[in-house]
């Protein structure tokens, strides 16, 4: 018998016969690997929500699909699925009250105490990195939870918050992710790889540093290449996604990694995310030659005023110059823009639209996104009392209408010429089937708990109706 069942809540792979879920969650495969290294057996199941029918049927599908024989059930999820996870855990505990249910991942981590205080079916939440904590959870059992750093748990009728666990300094000590836990190549189209953790920046709307910390910790070039060889040669992957928050945080190291990828002759293409102040033309050229096919920059806004308010730390024109140079070296350049800040004027928003048009003309894909309020961020700490549930404004709460628009060819991110800049079957349908379905089936707890499920809400922003009218020209909201 396994010691623990680990479950990843994923976006459905298929919707109307279209593939919409493409890459793995690397974190949960690392958890399996460290558990196996410590001598424990971990089962794995990736639960893809059905997105059909009612909540009771979805919960029943979840319970019947996972192995409930181990004493521990660990569930990882992003915030978009968290309302459903709460409902699923409540159903699971009614049927198997003796099981210990532990949540982890980016969704539950920042609101661990609030989750346990509100929802008694949840036994514990791992806060932040989980590799060391999950081994101690299984080793110690509930009676020893008090000694597990980085754990928020229920003990003696009260919610207990243990001291924080330091971030893992030496990423080289971590084993390769347990790709053998599933039929990996059949399960996924793109493989994800983490080469570094932490982000040195402090954007006011981002909760990443609360999870990963601000100090960047790098895995060795040798370890990264070894993992890429396994993925490309053993499992046959040719497309990889480096999910480091800022892939080029260290120029020298990035140049060395690009050189090592070329020398290994892996025949791979890869995608990464970074910031404009962390690249230059030398680096872009090296990345392109080593197989980088897509680079994503979070420019975030076209307003210098908003840039300063969110502590972006980069100048607008300097950033745009780097982005426009990137097109010469990287085939696909994606740029993220955000609107809906509580302090964003209509003039600020129009400047963002102007920058969006400039980027499209330069050959980039510009993504315009309505800001979600994430827990533990500087902006929500200041403006969290000004949230509202956009039932009338957002198609997230009108899933049938949104699905109809997507099937008609409307994209989540639309080009100036009405072209579908991000394929509807990948991005828009994720929005439809995930947020829309969860909002429809779990709306009661979303409405009752804005502080826990805040990313279903939006900030009150000046001239919202006019902004929404203009933004709808370029996508679905």
C-alpha cells in the first residue's frame, strides 16, 4: 500500500475534442521523488475536472477516481481550482473521516491559516516549498505535526501555525522529478523544468515571492542538462517550458546554460519568462541559437505612473526597446499587459492600449489581462477592502456565453486585425472550463469568502465600464 496519494488538480485535457491542457506540474513530481528517496511510496493521480453537470457529480468523480487507501491524501492546486478543492475535501472527509488531507501549492499556501479556520475538513496546509515538509508529514503523522516547519495544521481543536521553513538553499540535493509516476509522454505535450527558484523583484500585484522568496537559488548547469537529456532522449520531448520566474536573472549563468544546451545537441525548443532589464542583445542571440522559440516579458502597463505604483523597477521606453530587439532573435515574443489596477486612471489605461498596438506592430503577441487580486500582495493589503465580484461584468460568471464566443473563434487575446493571437482551444477554454465552471458550481463559498478566493474578484477601478468596453475589443473578460 502507498503511504500517501498525491493529487494534482489540472485543467481538463479536452473540451469539444480540443486539447487544452498541455504541460505538467513539475512540483508534484518532485514531491513524489523526494518521498521515494526517503523510502516512502507515493501514488499519483492527476484529476481533470469534468466541467459538466453539477457539483455533487464532480465531487463524486473526484473521490472515486483517486486511491483512498493510504492514510494521507495530498492535494496540489492553483487558486482557480481552490473553491472546488474545498468542496471535494469536504465530500472526501465525510466518506473517509479518518484520512488526513493536506493541501499545498501556490493556491492554498498564502491563505493557509484562513483556509483551516473556515473549512474544518482540511487538516493541514504546507506553506511554500513542500519537498522537505511532505517527507516529515508522512514520517511524523498527525501526532507529530507540531514539529513540521512550514505547516499550518489543526491540533487539539485549534488552528496551529508552525514556524516558517527556510527555503531550500541547495537545489542540487533534489532528485530528478519522478517522471516514471505516469505515462509521461502520453500525458503531456510539453515538459516543464525548473532551473532556479525565487524572484529578486517586488511587483506589488504578485504573490510569487511570498511562496518562493526573493533570493534566487540556482540549480547547477550539470543537473539541468541531465534532466533535459532524460526528457528529450528517454521520453522524447522536443518542447520544454522553463518555469523559472526570471530565467535570465544571472546573465553569465544563462549564457553558460545556452552553451551547454547547444553542446548537448538535444534538438529541443524551449519557452521561458523573464524581465527586460535582465536581457541584452548578446543574451538574446545566445538564447535563440540554443533553441529558445518563445520568450515572455511581463511589461504589465503602458503608464509610467502605474509602473512606479506597482514597483516594477523598469523604465517604459527602455523596456520597449529590449522587447523590440527580441523579435530579431526569438521567433515568438509574448508580452503581458494588465489593466484594472485600483489606482489606474482611464488615461493610464489608454496608454496601455497604445503600447499594446505598438507591440503588435513590432511583431509581438500582446496579452491584455484583467488584474486578479492575489492574497499576500502589496496591492491587496492596501486595497483589499475595495474588491467586488464581477457577476455582471465578467464572462467568467457567464460560462455558456463565453464558451459560445470561443467556439465562434473569439480568443482570450485578440490581435488588432481580429486574428486569434493566443489559440482559443488553449487559453480561452482554460478560462471557460476552469474559472467559469468553478464559479458556477462553488459560487456560494466564493461569495462568502472574498479574502480566501480573492482572484475571483476584481478591484474597483476608475471608469470600469469604459475600460471594459475598450478591453473587450482585444479579448474576453
